[in-house]
């Protein structure tokens, strides 16, 4: 944390001097110990101090850069908005001139011409204003501090653009609050991150989502309403240690057919750059692992892994399929043959090929009939005769065929005890149901998986 009594540039100079002293101390101690002997306690402590100071220096440089960005946005915002308005008016005048040259009658009031911002642009502009306010609060001391010795003009009159920006941003901006979509608590705007879908998360819930995505691959990458939550734009809301852990894990989770060290006590992930031909070198223990059978490296052909062969035999007996990308075995519980693995690969459940590269049927009729029957029975409020139920089942089968690739789910709340069809968690009070495809989903799956 940067001290309020020391400006960032001075603190940066202090840190650099300390790092130089540590480097000099390390150079002086080189060659004084026995060859092959482990470093002493003092050397270990000195190295830990060097790592900590280096990390703090990087954090300080990032803070200085963010403050510089906030300063630039703050100063130039009103000017850029005025330039944008002038360009909009010029573009509109040109469009009107073209219409008049074609002999078209134009009837537009001055008020209508002045209001040239669409609803979507107004929403985007509101989001930009809020983001600038967050930058100002987080990386600038006070809104009034912008008018320092560097910004004053020594008695010269200020421009109208600068006066307008001062008037806008000298408002009490720290009192604005909003609600976290996850925990439903209220926070100031500086404590919430806005996702591309416009949903907002508090620091704790956002950190929980990123942390969970590292252990539950179905949540990776972290997303809301099918849109990935960008890390770079939300670093300021996440702990620095979590950001580092996520970046390290990101390489592993983005590797399709991963290889881990075959040594049980190690089991470390081996990055692709440490794989040559079919042999992977563990960066932790330096052992060699075969990338095909995932066992110890060998000179001859891969031996048959009896455990893997047994799993594949059971999968074949039960009609399960194997993902072509990550090689996971998956089971279709409901829906059509269009499968999306947790590694995001899409394939046909019948043949295992990439989706839309085969001629397999979209549905397996028996599975479709069972699913439609479950939906009809779930919606039934009173007992019905067999003929009526059969008609409703056939109608629901047509609905399932029509909406087998439901993208924009229309969610409603279904009260009672149900089980999520994605993560299979049991929910005792309520669940969400899509009015279009009738899938049942818990809150986490609704926002972060589907």
C-alpha cells in the first residue's frame, strides 16, 4: 500500500535503491561458500526480501500508470465529448444534405437534431462516466486535487471544456451505490465490477468466482450470461495473489490435451513448451512423462493402460462418449446429441466427431420421449388421463426439436424442491426454468455455466 506521506515517485526511488543494495550484497557474497552447499539463512532471507521488494515495485509502477491513465481521462474527457458532438452534427448535416439533394422532404425539429444520441449510446456513455468515476476514486486522491500547481494556468482564464469537467467531477461521487447480482448486498460503485452483460459483482463474489473457476473447470473462463469476464479490466477488484494464481492456472486450463507428471507425489502440470515429440519434462521434479499414455516415458510403444481400457469398456457398454479434445468420458443426461464439453469443445454424442461434421440424427427418439414426459409431469398440477398426457408429450417433443439450441434463455422461478440438470445439485426451495427449452438450472449454472 502506498503511504500517504510519500509520493509514489519518491517511494519508487527508495525501492530501487534498496534493490541495488541487495544486488551488491549478493555479488559480494558470491564464491564465498562451499560448492554445492545450500545457501545460509541470511542469504535466504535476503532473497525473500528481494522478491518482496520487486513485487512491490511492480505494484507501485502499475499504480502510477493507473493514476496517469485516470489523470489523462479526467483532463481530456470534456474535450473529447465536444469533438464527438461536433462530428455527430457534421455527419447528420451531411445526411440531411444528401436527402435534400435527392428531392426528399425533410421534417426534423431543432430539438430532434440536437438529441443525436441513441438509447444504446446513452447507456454506453453512462457506463463510461461511471468507469471514469471509479478511476478517479481509486487512483486519484480527491476530485479537487486535479486542480494542482500543474493544471493551474497562472492567472489565465480556464477553457469552457475544463470548467465543465470540473463541474461534473467535483460532485460527491463516492456516495453512489449498486447491488451485487450474486449476494444481493449493496456496495459503493468502487467496490463492484461490471461485467460485459451489465451485471455487477462485489469484490468478494468476483474473487470467489475467479477462485472457483480454477478448481471447477466448468466455470472456466469466469463468465456471466455467456460472456467472459475480462481479467485485465477487473484487476483492481481482485487480490494481487489471486490474479497471479489465476494467470498461472490459465495456461493449464487452456491446454486441450494436458499432460501431468506421472509421479504421484508430484503430479504437476507440464506446459506445452516442455513437451518434445511424445515426451514431457516436468518442471518441478525433472521426470519424463509420455504424453500418449501419461505414464513414465519409454522407448518402445505405449503399453496398454488396464485402468483406462476398463473405463472405456464400461463407457462403451453404457453408450457414453469421449471428447475428441480433452479425452474426457461424458454422459448425455438430457437434450439433443449436440454436446458441449467443459473444455468448450462441441461434438456429436452419437459418433464423437466435431459438431456439424457428421450426418447423425439430431435426437435419439427414446431419450427425447422420456425428457418430454418428465417436463409434462413436472408441469401437471392435477392428475390427467393417459390420452391427454400423450398429446402433451408429443407437443413437448415438437417444442424440444424446435428449441434444441436455445441460446437466449427466458428464465422464470419454479418454487419447490428440484435438482439442477447441469450440476445436479439438489435445491430445496426454488430453481430456475427456461420458458423456451424447459431446462432447470440453479443460480450458479444460470449465470456462469449456461
